[in-house]
């Protein structure tokens, strides 16, 4: 009996110690007129690191609260939102209140003439119309994604929305690549895409919809109406010594069937193993 009591006491001590070591950052996010901003992501990093150790979202009143444990003496806390500037503050690793006042971000698209509204929001879906973001130098849809507010693309092709990796990458509502979507985003010509949809707080498991919330977004590619077969191809040849670099990626999309193939070969030292891998 004494052993059981001692064990319970030890567990309670560990729990209390853990709670005491936990840092709680909370605050409010507003625009410059003092209006609360909803669904702004607030990210916490150890100072100088890009690794996210904790995150949260502002609620309808603009309030957020994040709890975490970190051995670092200082932290970087960042905001990320589709239409407002990003702010980074370096703070001490202690529980405290940090408020943010965000300015609306104005995006200047070089070489682009905006003929229609570039972005529309309906409930939890944000739709970006591709033609409004395309520049003369853009080839793939990945090139255009980099220009869309709130969306980032890392060097390995991973797509982030409001600083967090997307949960699913769909083409016309179908998840073909199961996470290895860089093959599509790097090779799908932007001319084949009508718009890009972001599903905020998306729950991909149908049985869990309206039951289990998720804070990560998913992305859906809406193709141009007449697109069924598309893709990209590159061919480079050197005569002497004989060198080649081939990358052919045909794609087929229909209501019931989707297919992506990739033929890559070279003898110029390009890494094929990690190409298009996330």
C-alpha cells in the first residue's frame, strides 16, 4: 500500500513540475482600426529556428492562447494571415500576453494585369483565380502558388498555408498522390488551372466531419474546363561527350480517372531520387 501511495505521489509531483515548466502565451489580434481578426495563425519557434514548436489560431474575438514546453531562453512568435502583414516578435520564454496589430497587406504583382477579383472567400473556402497571379516568367502552377497571399512553397516543394504544411493536395477533389504532390505542382502548367481553392480547417475523413476539428488546411486544384491531358517535358542533349537530361511528366485527369507518370533520366549528375519528393 505504501508503495502505491509513493508511486501516486511521484506521478503527481511530475505532473505539477511539468505544468510549472509550461509556457503560456496569449493575446489579441486586431487590425489597425481595432477590429478583431479571426483565424490568424500564431506560430511559436525557438529563437532563430524555423521549426514550429507550437501554434494556435485567433478566435472570432481575435483572442488566442498557446501552451507549450521549450528549453530555449528566447522565442520567436509570428503571425501569418492571407491578407495581413506578417509580424515576428522575439520574446523571453516566460508566460506572458502578446498582442498584435496587423496592417492589411497590398500585393503588387509585377507584369500582371488583374481583370477580375483575384480572391473570393465563401465560409471556410478561399478561392484564388490563377489568371490574376500569373507573370510572364511563370511556367508551372507551383510558380503561381508562390505569389498567392498566405501560401508558401518550400525548396522541396512542400506547400504551406499560413505557415503550416497543408493536410491534403487535391486535383478536382481527388487525392491522387497521397502527400507526394510535388510531381504535380512542379509539372502541371499553370494554363491548365482555372483556380486554386484552400479549404480552411479541413477534415479529410468523412466520418469525422463535424465531429473532430482540424486546424490545418487542404488545397484543391480546379482545372480549366477543357483540360483532360496535360503535363510537361524537358529534353537536353550534349553531343560530345554524350550527355542527356530527360524529364517527361504526362498527366490525365477526368471525372473518374486521374493518372500521373514521370520519366526521368540523365547522366549529368542531377539527383532523381529526391526530385519531386516532399
